[in-house]
C-alpha cells in the first residue's frame, strides 16, 4: 500500500495527480453544506419526504455531476448510481481526483446510511449502458431522475467505432482576445483559428445530445424509468464577450444540439412516462473542463471578483442545491426561459454584474491581475479540484494513495 507525500504536478491547464485527503475534504464540505441547507429555515423543503428516490448521474465524479449527486443523496436521501471515467491508483501513481471524490462519496454515504453504486466506464459505450442497467435493476429501480453531466474531449461512437475529438474553436473566422496562460500566469493575446466543418461535426458528436438520447432510449427499453421521470443536462451560455469561443463556437453548436435533444426527449418522456427533459444553463465555475477553454479562465477570474463583491457567487455545490432542493423540490413548478431552459446563470448574467466585468476586461494586465480580478480564487479553486491546498489538509504529510470504494 503506497503511503507517500503527494505534491501537485501540472502540465499546462491540467494537473496530472491528485491528493486523496484533499479530495475527501472537498466532498465532505459539500455534504456538510447540503445537510446544513436542509436544516436551515430557508431550506426546509419537503425534499426528504417525497420526490427523488433513485437517481442516475452520468458524469458524477467531479464538477456539476458530483455536486448533483451530493445534493440528491443528502437532499432527498436518494439512492444514486454515478457513472464516470476515472483513472484508478496504480503503484505509486495517484488516481484522478474524480476517483478519490468517489471513494469519499461512498465513505460518507455509508456513514449516513445512503445507498450508492458507482460505475467507472466509458459512458458513451454500449457496455457501460448495459452494466448500468444491471446495477439499476438490482439496486435502484425505477429511476426518477437522470442527470447528464459529461464533459469529455472524445467519444468513440458505439455504432461506427469512429473516435470523434471535440475542439474549442470559433466558427467562420479566427478569434483574438485576452487569455491567461495558466502555466506562466501571464495575461496575453491568443488567436484561435476557426474550426473546419469536420471539427464542428466532431464536437457535436462528443458534446451534443446523441449519447444522452441513447441513455434515455436504453432506460425506456428496459422499463427502468419511473412514472414522471425527469432528465436534466447541463449547458452554458455566458456573456457576448466569450461567445466567439463558446456559444457561437464549436461547443455552442454542441449545446444547441443538446437543446434539440431536450425537446425530443421532453416529447418522448411526456408520452411514455409522463416525464420531462430539461436543459439547465449553469453558472461558470472552475472545473477541469472549463479551465481548458481559451479566454474563459480570465473571464471567470473577473466574474468571481464582481460576484463575490456583491455576495452572490455560487460554487458547483451551491448551484446544484439551488437546482435540486429549491427549483426541483416536490410541488415546485419549473420556471423556464423562452427556449425551455432552466436558468441557474441568472446571477452571473445580471446586467450590473456583466457591466462591471465589461469595464474591467480592457483594463486587466499581467501586472494588475491579482488586484483587478480574483485570479487568486480561480487558481486556488483549480488546485482544490485535485485536492491541493484544501483548507484543513496538510499536503506535506504522507497519505495512502491506493484507496478504493
Ligand atoms: P468536469 O470535467 O468536472 O466533469 C466531467 C465528468 O464527466 C466527470 O465525472 C468525468 O469522469 C466524466 N466523463 C468524462 N468522459 C467520460 C466518459 N467517456 N465516460 C464516463 N464519464 C466521463 O466537468 P463540468 O464542468 O462539471 O461539466 C459537466 C457539464 O456541465 C458539461 O455539460 C458542461 O458543459 C456543463 N457546464 C459546465 C460549466 C462550468 O463552468 N464548468 C458551466 C455550465 C455548464
């Protein structure tokens, strides 16, 4: 059993190792907050009494998926099946953060008497869907809620065997703007060349709605969806500042495809089980997926500064508590925008918040980065994702890295 000191090792915008105790502490904090929210007068929803008994969370080991799993588990006492793709520990090599998050999730679920199962597999494959069906049939049927929270750089299509790679590129013409080089911490210009038609199609194949539809079709075929079952997938829109690289870019095309799928699934679920399908447009938060997008980390650093000043900033856990414990609570009517989307990004998109970010944007430089923006918060949040520099955890102490659920 390797007990070792784990020091953060990064490559560009990714961290190649993770700290098991830091990750465990992060999950514990989310659980503590969910419990506190339930017991506060504002959080006194009938969540525990009715609603969601069984939930499938696809992409449930980090970011919005993990936060959804915690909110559903501790908010509703729901049994959850988490599906994700993480690296196990091997010899002296640490596991990925999502692996350690899951170990912590199971530990806390067991402590609190919550039933949970996890499947580490490629969610895009037919094998993973079959394995999930077996677990659901055995342990948690029928399913009341399916959360679709995958963020992946590639997908091997189960029918054609072709592997599609997603890209983060503008469409039509090159895009030049400021960004932070996360390795050098310099604010500099970046030019991203426009995507080819093939790259657009590939990104839609990875991050669009086809796989979500395959999951729901599989669950319907197997008779595994409860009466009134709901499914939710996550999206992002953001301000016009980032549109060339996000909403009007390759990933935006994929999100439009996801919206189209939501409309198809809404009709299908209404007819088959009296259920619903929604897109929830969430706020920008630091995750492994969002840190990889050019320009966005600098935008987030400014956004966090402004939102914290106004005391309206939310992390993934707070967003998912708002979604599941308030908006989705039993008896609540969903409030949707004109395009049938839930808008959890309402605070980020407030006109006064965006006006302030727009004023700061042209001013920010390498020299004044720490003063004008909350890059320090972004940077800490990024390290925290991998269990580093987490409050209350001493990274200099040796830890067991070969841990499993
Ligand atoms: P993340 O990187 O934290 O999580 C991605 C999850 O997908 C992980 O659990 C990972 O294991 C899983 N995964 C990746 N490939 C997989 C595969 N082949 N099979 C099984 N699991 C796989 O990402 P995130 O930022 O939480 O993103 C989740 C969703 O939320 C995405 O749709 C994203 O667009 C959306 N979203 C993110 C933000 C943001 O700011 N981060 C904002 C709004 C919406």
